[in-house]
């Protein structure tokens, strides 16, 4: 699992787009999510990490997702990127900088509605205050996502009784959403999963590649963020830190 970075700053409005794309075929590299036009209140662009590389902006979504992956960026980092505009993902071990370890400096996590059950009002992420919440944007066609999920499940089982909640947000569309229950069973996912396309109000977040994880502290602030998959990341250490606060 990748390390952490401060992905949301305070202040101005940030607008980023995420476009559904497939993974290409070798080691895992960045994957765009479905297009999301976002304006984030209380969000300002943050200075890039010294080890961060720029992500390319996807040009268009493929007609159908594939199960391939392309060349991974340096330091073993894996996330999915567009096949035609592949670019190295950030060095995830350095993404803890500038670390939001000072709770006072952490930005508030934008609201996310969670349609957990059909024909019922969506739950809200803000209702989880008092717990640490790991929000994982993923897709069935994203190879690095499938690599990361078993580790997220292990963390969920280990720390759920201590106050950790894990919520998967699938960006699968109508073409692949029927595969999600199969993937949940195959990957042993016991934490809840919701569909991005079912959200009436889209979250005001800057997500450029998959998998993309936000860690939300007990007061609803962004305690960490990671993009891609790196088994040597400090995700568990960060979760433990937030649980102790």
C-alpha cells in the first residue's frame, strides 16, 4: 500500500477530472477514474512533494475496460494510468510530506454520500465522526486495486473493533458493475462497497488515479491520502496513529 501525502489543502476551489480507463499490461501504473468535475470548498492546491511526478490527464475513455497493466513508476509504486498517456505516479513513500500530523493543520474532508442500501437515504461520511475512516476509490478492472484490497481487508479485520471503518467506492460503470459482487467474494471483502455512479451528489475530491485512498480522522479531517499500491507503505502505521488520537 502506498504511503501518505497531503492531497487537499485549504482555501481556493480545485477542479479536477477523472476519466474511466483501463489498466495496461505489465507492472501496475496509474488508472483514471470516471470523469468527475469537482469544485472543492476549503480546498487549495498543495505544493508537490519533492518525490512527486506529474500525472498525465486522460484524453478519453476506452470503449471497454481491460485487465492489463503498464510499466510501474519508480520505487515499486503502482497505480493505473491511461494507456496512451501513461506517466509515472508519485513516489508514494514520500507522500507523507507535508505530513498532516498536526491535527490543527488538517483540512476538513469533503462530504461523501454513501448509498449503502437500495431505496433508502444515503448515509453521509460525516456521520462516522468519532471513528477513523479509510475511503478507497477502486475498480474491478484496476490491477493495482485488486492487489491492494486484500491488505485493506486485513487492516479492517485487525482494527475494526478499535474504531476503524473501511468503505470501498467502486467507480465501475454499467459495463462492469455486475462484476463487483464477484470481485468482492473473490477478494474476501467484508467491508461495505458503494457505487460512485449511484451518488446523486458527487464528492468534491481531487482523484487522478486508482486505487486512491483517503484516511479521515475522528474529527472528519483528512489525516492522510495515498494513490497507487505499494506493499512497503506506512498505511498501517498511519491508521494506528489516527486511532490513538
